[in-house]
C-alpha cells in the first residue's frame, strides 16, 4: 500500500510541476498512429469485431487507408460503388448515416485516436494548446459525443494516464492537446 501511495504522490508532483508524461504512457498510444481500426478495437474490445460493426470497420479503414479483409472490402464496395479503397489517408469525410447508426460513438473514438496517437508537440508553439474538434449539430448531441470521448479516455487504464483535466465541454490531455 505504501508503494501505491508513493506512486500517487509522484504523479501528483509531476502534474503540479508540469513535467512531461513518461515516454511509456505516450508511446503505447503512439503505436496506433495510422492504425485507427486497431485502436478502436483496443477501446471497444470484442464488440468492434462483430458483424454489427463491419461497415464501420470498413469506413475507418478506408479513411486511414488501412488494408481490408474480404468482408470489409465487399461492404466498402457496396456502400461506395468504388472498386478500390483509398491508398492514402483522407483529409475530409462525409457520412450519410441514419439515426442510431453509431455516428456519435465513431466520431468520438476517431477524435480520441487523432488526439492521443499522434505527436503534435513539434508543431505547437510554447504555451500553445492543440485542438481536436468534434462537431455536432446541437449542444445535446455535442454533449453525447463528449460523453463517449470521456468514457473512452477515462475508462481505459492506459488512456486515463494521458488525461490532464476533464472539463464539461472538453478534455485536456497531457501532450498539450484538447478534444472539444
């Protein structure tokens, strides 16, 4: 118990003094850069690999130009009427999906992926805070998406260490990035 309390004291001191997060905590998330589908699978667990999420897996893999298996490629072709998926990451996406189709959850998980799996520090000026913005059509919808973001970050043991400050409408991460 004393060892655990010592670890907590050291973490409180690190946060109070503004020292950077240990490399191990950051590198775990950074290993998923460009591999959004695997990252979402890590967060959602086995549910991500069920048939219910097949179209979303194909979508995420097409956005990040990840390789697809035959089922994902078939659903990609069916949904897009294109023969081949993109070979490079997409800069912009439009998603026509009906109510209760999973848009909010996927938006939140993609926002978390973009915020934690890439190193933005070389691009930020001293004191600057980078932003990953997830847009919504109403405040209620935005609150729903933020709940998914917070759950993904705070409920995952490795991602929880990356959270600096959870706020009502945003969450600030240790690497000077916020999701809003």
